[in-house]
C-alpha cells in the first residue's frame, strides 16, 4: 500500500506539471481548457469554435503518447478513438513512448479486461458502500443488480462518492483524501484519478470527477480481447 501511495503522489504531481506545461505551449489553441467527456477529442474549427467528437479514423503518423494508464498509442487521435469506443476518459501523461519503468510501475498495470470492467466493479462497490452508510437493508440491494440502476441512480452514487471523500468539504479532492481511495487490488484506480485532473490546479474538483467518470461504458459488446489500450 505504501508503494501505491507514493505512486499516486508522484503521478498527480506529474499530471499537474505536465498539464501546466502543455497549456503554456498551446495558449493559443481554442481547445485549451476544453474538457470532453467519454474519451471524445476536442476539434477546433476555422472560426475557433470547438466541439467534442469521436474520431472515426486517424492519420497514419507515429507520434506516440503514453497515457496515465501507462499504455502507449501511436498518436493522440488513436488514444481518443479507442477510449471513445467504450466511453471512458483517458489523458496523455506525456508525449513519446511509455518507458519500461512506466509499463512495469507499481500500480501502473491496467490491462484492457481490467479497465473495461473496472467501471462497473467500482460502481457496484459504491452501491454496497452507500447502502451500508445509509443503514439500508442489504436484501434490497441484492435484488437490484447494477445493470438495473437508471442513470440518475448511478449519478447519485458517483456524486455521493465525491462528497463522502471530500472530508474537509472544500469541493476538492486533495492528495490526502485521494490516498484513501487507493486499493492495491484495483491497479486502474491510480490511472483513473490521475486522468481526472484536467487542469493545473491541485486536486480534483467535483466537475472534474463527474466529467471523467461516465454513468455507463459503451460498446462493451464489441470488446476485442487482444486489443490494448
């Protein structure tokens, strides 16, 4: 667990610095500061207006990027094309290939099968934790499978998780509060938290948390087990 906490602190610090540098380098980019949900990519028009799209195809160029899941893509477009297919948020940790150290880092391993079922596993755990916190009867939960929850109920669970973790009630999840969320059995958790930090400000706001954690993942019926993130 100690190693996990160190990794979380280092990754969050890296995220903050890398985003700040990226924003400084792209201060004239209309997409700077635009946060797209569900893996979508920001595209700017000639009039500087922006929209979030799911790329259907990408240029055949090798400009590799390494995500916070410590997985490599040929370019940023390919990263968004894959993430958008399933509807989860991801982000560039840095440009260039992932290093062997990153690929083998403690807490960095998040294989595709674990990533794609992490979202529902986490929501299912929140569902149980919510009922326990509210002293509700577990029999009711056992009959209501996660799949039967409507989007409003899923949204309530996600908002409750943020509120319950924000112990000092400042509207921000700081490092000490996020440490409590780290679980060695969930290697995708560190990457999720790091990907949620969209701006260069310390911590994760409720808007960032809600934006990066979708109510449902999409396209799982088309999952290709051999494909990598």
